[in-house]
C-alpha cells in the first residue's frame, strides 16, 4: 500500500547534492519533504482510532478539569483543555511508530515538540491546536516559531519588502553537518482544529468573577486574624497592620504580574471545589448563609458546564498534516513565508494552494497540506477557510 508510494530511498541518494544543479538540489529537497510527509501521515492515520479512544477516556474526567478551563478562560479566551493532552499523546504514539520506521528519537532542547533523525535527515514535528472560530490561526496559513522552520521569512521595513540581511532568520539550519555527514532539516506540523465552546463558558465567567470578589472581600480580615494570633497585635496597631496587608495583597507577583489577592482567591476556589475543603473555608472565612448559597450555586454551574462540554463531545473538527518548506528552496516560497503577528519574533507560512512547487504539475498536484481527518458535519465551513482540501488515503486525494 503506502510503502509503494514511499520507496524513494533516501539512503541511496546519500545526499550528495553539491554535485547536482541548483534546480536538482531543490527538487531533491522537495522529494525528501514529500516522502517524510507520507510517512508522518501514515503513522498518524494508523493511530486515529487509538487517539479517539484515549480522548473519550479523557472526557470522562471533565468534572475535574472544568474549573481550570473556566479559570483559564476568565479573560474571555477559550482555553483548550486538551492541548497538552494531545501534545503528549502524539509525542508518545508518533515517537514509537517513527522509530519502527527507522527514525531515531532526537531530544534537541531548542527544537520543536518532536525531533527524529535518520541517516540523512533530521525531522522536526510541531503540534498545534486552533479554534474553528479563530481562522487567522489556520486559514491558508500556519504560525511558526523560530524552531519550526529553516526558511527565512520576509520582514517589511518601513512599508518596503525587506531583503538580506534584514529578514526573519529562524533557529533551524537548512541542514545539519554531523561527523562529516550532512542531514537535511525537515519540518512538519500537525494541526488540530477544535469546535468553539466559548458560548458555553460566557455565562459562568460572570459567576466566577463574583465568587473571586466574594473571597477577595474576606482575605484581609482572615490574614489579619492569622497575624494577630501570631504577633499578638495590639488594638492601636491594627490600622498599621491592615495597611501592610493591603500592600501585600495588592503587590503583583514578579513572574506572573498578577496581584497576590487574585492568586490567593483562585487557590481558595480550587480548595473549595477540587479539594473539597468546604467546611473549613466556610467556618474560617465566616461565610454567611447567602455567601454559602452563592458558592454552592457556582459549583452547580461548574457541573452543568461539565455535562454540556461532554454533550458537545469536544473532539477535533479536523487534523491536518503540513509540510513546511526547507530554506534550501529559496526563493520558491519567498512570498509565502513572512513575519507573523509579532513583528520579527514569529513567522507565518501562507501556503495558499499548498502544493510542492517543483513536484506538482497540472495532472499531478502534490499538496503540502493534507487532512488526516475531518468531521463531515463541518465540511462546508472548512471549505470557507481552505482553498483546497486534500485527504490522506493510500495517496493524497483532492475532494
């Protein structure tokens, strides 16, 4: 099956590109990239059933991660609770199966999420998640970090197109030279697009903010009581102690720039719901019956949101495999690889039609952007965002 499509033997090439013409070198690079893309696609396609099973298992634990989702979404951003789960699982399953196919896991500290070496290549794989209602992160484009490409991006200078040396230069070389042997750098991304569940969180955000304010209003007296017990504070020193407590609570944490009062309030909410330290908090914070009612109503809302998220069955709408051009392909992709949202600090690959420019012709279009899975219920919406949709079967197939 797929093995027939991947018998471009990298070993036989020995990567002695210096002897070839510049055009031959570029075409050889694209062949290696295409072959690697096929292998990655095969590896992950074989793992889809296992992936879905494990994701189902994760959904059983939603009651325990809904509060962290709400807390992370307080700034009206939809935090994806499965981003790290996906990353770890993909690392686990892909690493195993890539090694079976002759790739050795290579833990490069500065590198992408996954890195493998073969006799003649070093393959970097980055795992990304995006929200279907935030198309700027995936509509014919993919954001890249400095460790996710070897292609130098265009950097506008005062409204004009930048040129060497004023470009965005990534961390990855176009090829590595190890012990006298050259290994080309191949870069790929696995993109998971998720349904939006922001609306499910909007209602509970207000309740969460109210609970934080409730706890916040109790903090000063609670801390004053602790300090009074320890330091035997006299009545005439209470005002001074209160000012010191206010200064402490209003001080921002050096690492997070968040006030300590907010950090303490969040910890108490976690203690109340996740650690189930209700009685202690209710008594020590001297909560009124009305305040207890508000906290319990908030807990019921968390449970409701958990069930709603479970009903929505938060699974990927699409899983997309993307081959990112190597820097040796300059200037073929110069107009496609540019500065990202953060000027000079990030890169974007605007893949548009997404083809391998030297390997494709009118009769045979080989795409760098391949759907390993998509939910047919979202096909109409996906077609709005993607110029072309190629799916992975035994070979790439345009739909």
